[in-house]
C-alpha cells in the first residue's frame, strides 16, 4: 500500500480541483436525497408493516443510487488525491466492477419503475396488457432480482477484463503477452457488447413505456375535455404527463452520455468528456428529485422537513 503515498500524491492541478469540487457537490446532494427517500420509505414500512410494489422499487433505487454516488465519489477522490492507489492490485479492478454494478442496477431499476408505472396507470384494450396489469405486483420482485443478477454478471465480466488488462501490462515475456492480448481482446469485446446491449435494452424499455403511458394519458385527457370533466382529475393527468416527459428527456440524455463514455477510449483529461461525465452523474440526482415531487408522501415529508429546518434556522 506504500504506492498510495507516492511522490505524486498531492500533484493536483486546477482542473483536478474543479472536477473534484463539482463531483463532491453532486455526490453529497444525491446521497442526501436518496437517504431521505430510503428513510421515509422505511419509516412508512415500520408504521404499515408492509411495502407496496412502488415502494419496493423506490427503496431499491434509493439504495443503489446511494451506493453508486459513494463509489464514484471515492473513485474520483482517490484518482485526484491518491493516484498511486490505482497501481495497487486489486483496487482498479474492484473500483471498475463496483461502478459497473451500481450503474447497471440504477439503470435497470429505473427502467423497471418506468415499466411499472406504464402497466399500472395506462389503459389499453389488450389481453396481454390486462394480464400484466393484474399480475404486475407479483412480477415486481422478479424484475428487481433480474436487475441484480444482470448487474452482477456485468460486474464480474468487468472485473475479469480489468484483471486481464492488469496482467497484460505487467507481462514480460512475448509469448505470454500475445496470449493475454488475445484473451483481453475477447473479454473487451464481450464486456462492451454486453454493457452496450444492457444500456440499449433498458433505454428501449424506458422509451417504449414512456411513449405508451404518454399516449394513454393524452387520450384520457382528450376524452375528459370532450366530456367537459374539469379541474382536479385533469390537472393530475397534466402533472403526470409533465413528469413523464421530463423523465423521457432526462433518460435520453443519460443514455447518450453512457454511450459516449463507453466508446470514448482515450484516458487524457478532456473538458468535453468531463462535461459528459457531469451530466451522467447528475442523472440519479435529478431523477430522484423528480420522483420525490411526483410522490405525494415523499413530497409532503420533504416540505415538512424543510419548513422545520427553516424555522430552526430563523430561531437562531
């Protein structure tokens, strides 16, 4: 572990400092928001002694996002302050694998939440859709388990690829180097293919669910206008449509950022890539805020908490 305290330990540039400040602020805000979501749901569970399907997904999402933000902050901190740590095995492999696990879990559970909302809220005269609507509460635990297993599979593959990469760089003999290079190319292709396929599948599920739900809500809103049904119900549908649209654009931007970081292989410090990473790290923060304000229980608790904090500050 002496490599962690090498002579380059505190060689911090202004670029590094700016990046560290931005990522730290994002991580702290995101961790606080997701701890709040998890805490409120756990308190509600203590009172009711049960979780509904929506709460199960939100709880899982809050936990995964908290872990993801912790890992990316720790990785950024070590990259800037203790650069030598990434020359100590197995820190690089573990860092990459954990980031992959929490990132994929975050994406898959987000997609599961969008699919759940679509099936639960949308209305279509279709036998298969009605079958899913009846059985969705039983399907949710399997969706969550599937998300974990898929993320774990990608995590293991990323760890193996980084392990081969490490061995490749530390290989000394030509024969061994050639053998490891072939193995590395095979695992790199498999890793990129599986990761990219996972991103594309989750994105397709989210976009399809969002479009179907928007169409259903728009059709219902138009029917209410035709029948002159006003105010409360219509306002609720308009609010739901705005929330879904915001998530639609947010997830699209996040998918583009994920693809760019996946195909961008250069390790040089690039302001354009840094901006992409900032948007990517902002996704779990902004989406969690949207989820809070689209959930009446979470929104009321947050507003009550903020008003209490404001009163205490004013008293001082």
